[in-house]
């Protein structure tokens, strides 16, 4: 990697300067040195000092890059944990570095026993040849592969395997398996579902804005389901959503109708917590007020509830141009909804962590100002820390403001920054 090469270059230059310094020191100690040697020794010391500082800066930069990549990797793995399909990651040589519970079941072993093994051992000898080519290829970011393979465990079970290279991570592949008691292989044929699932898993790292996150999720979902569908992602109750992302005006119009009349597939999916499907949206008797207002361009509707950490948080609504709902499409929608719910949970955790960090920073800032003010009071009144704080408390009560504001005012007046 470029950063590793830079690190090696700096270390080599630093070692060379150290060698020069030691050589000059040896000549001076032996008495052989001259005034020129003393000058050389001073120069060597100065060059070594400069190089040491540059090396430290370079090392800090490399450490920051590594920590950023480590954070992205961990977030990606947390997202893959929530996927309803077996998923694992491998390094450049096909060694398993991480696996979710579904993938562990494929290998008939615990997750910790699966990590460190070659991914090829999960599959039969007859199907390893093509998989070996995938591992050995020089992958570019976003590259994806689709393969039919046979599992080694649980009998000769044919599955669909997808491998993709995730942008931003070191050379590694994310693998997903469709079939074998999990998501049936039919869902695998719906657009580039594996690649989209892998991309969805990176969204919380790309943006902290929930609106941008849901907009991106909606577009990615449509890429899988096809151009003949319109869809919306609602965050919050359909009757009063916090965020609404839509792929076109038709989807937004139908969601608006459901919001206005308080009935429809989206409302029922959120209320019941189950997927709601209608094959003939314009004649469905469950929502008479909605049916007659649905545009003629819409045939079937699929609404899937979104869950974040088990809590209902919204719905994914798909409006199809053709009448009749495709079972594979419904299944794919449920897989995507599960993933969108997971990224909403991840985004909420990040927002909570960010808020906690801001609160801590404010608290630390307040503490520093109060400590400064206490020091001023102690110096002026010749009292202890407890009495100084009590004095600030009395001033706070008299003025009807917080202790921090009293402290900040006192510090500003004494330092001339008021």
C-alpha cells in the first residue's frame, strides 16, 4: 500500500541519518576528529532532529489513516451482522477475517472457529476452481462477481454466491450466500442485490445526514427492483413521517394520499409490523378511499415495515406499474428493508454518540471555566476551593443564572476579555 511504502522510506532515511551520527560521534570520541568533525556532528544532530520530527508527523498521518480504515471496517461488519443472509469477509488470499452468524452456519462451526480458515473450504471441490479465480483477481473498488456453487457442509446444496470489493476498505472481498435455509436463491436474480447490500452497508460512514442517507438508500433499492417500480422510504409513522424519500412524483403522490386519508398499505404495514401486498391496487376493497385515487399507472403495491434494533421505525413502499406482485420482488423488498432498518439504527447510534461527545466537550469546557473562577475567588478572598465554589453558587442564585455563566463572566473580567 502507498502509506506502507512511505513509512518504509522514512524509516530507511531515518536509519541512514542515525548511522551518520554514530559515525561522527565515534570519530570525536576516538580523538581522531577535527573541527570539521565537530561541525559534521552538529549537522548530523540537526538533520536527525528534523528527520525525527518529520517521521513523527508522517507516523501520525499513517496512524490516522489506519484508524479511519479500522473504523470503516468495524462499521461495515456491524452492518453485515444485521443482514438476513450469510455474509463474511476475506483478505487478499481468501482467508476469512470476519463472518456473521449465518455464515458460521454454512461452515457448521462457531464464528471464531470460522475466522482464519480459507473461504474455499466452505464449498465442494468441484466448485472451488471458479471461486479461486475470484480470490486471485486484482479487484477494483466496487467490483462484484456472481457464482453458482455447492456447499461442502449439509449435503450437496447448490447456492448462489456473490463477492464484491467494498470501496474504501483494504483489498478484501465481502461474500454473501443466497439459499440454504436463508434468503432463497430467487432473490439473488433481482438486479445486483448482493452489490447493493454491500453498498448499503457503507452508507452510514459516507454521511451523517439522515435525509441524504435515506435518499441514497431509496435510489439503491430502486436499482435492484428495476426501473418499472416507484418507491418511497418513510421514517417515522406514515401518518406523521419525520423523513420521506421518494424516487419519483408518483410514489410521493400515493404516500401523500395515505397520509391525508389515514389508510393504505403503508399505514397497515407500519401498524401490523408485517409486509402488506396488494395485487390490484385500484380495486382492493381494504382501502376504498385510497383505491379510487391511485393513478392508473400503478398496479401492485408492496409495503414492508422497517425495523431498527427490533423497533418499528418506518416503511419501504414499492409501487409497481404492472398488476400482480412478483413473489421474488416481495422477497427482495423484505431483504432490502431489513438492511435499510439496520443502517437507520447505525445512523441513530452515530448521532447519539456525536451528541454525547458534544455534551462531554461542553461539560469539560464548563469545568475548566469554573475551576479558573474558583482560583480567582480563592486568591482574592483567601479561602479554600469549597468556599470559593459556594461563593460562585451564591452569585448564581442572586443573578438567576447558571454557575458556569457567573464563572465565565468573572474570568472574562479578570483577564480583560469581557
